[in-house]
């Protein structure tokens, strides 16, 4: 199986859960569907989804919650 790295569509602040205090979008071992949201990026008070490009099994997040990220920076890995 190949490891697929997911990158955000825009630079901004990365959120690993849908709301403060909520569970993470994904935990290691969770199934991921193509197009499923695995994180959010905040840009100027707008929240954009970071979506899986392919289906597979969630491996791990590569950055911390509320980290600044760039569009070419991998934020998580999926084994597909």
C-alpha cells in the first residue's frame, strides 16, 4: 500500500477538529473516503475543508492543531 500525503488548498491555520473541544476528524486506523474532510484551514475567518484525495486508512497527522500551514505542506497521511 502507498502512503498518500494530504496538503491544504491554501495557507492558513490548521484545525484538526470541527469545533473547539470536539474529537479529531480522524484517528489512526480510521477509514477515510475520497473527498472526506480530514481537517480545516482558516483563512481570514473563513474555514475551508482539507479533503482526502483518495480512500484509505488514516495513518497520522503531521502537524499540531492550530499550526500555520502552507499549501505545499503535508498535514496528514493516508495509506491507500
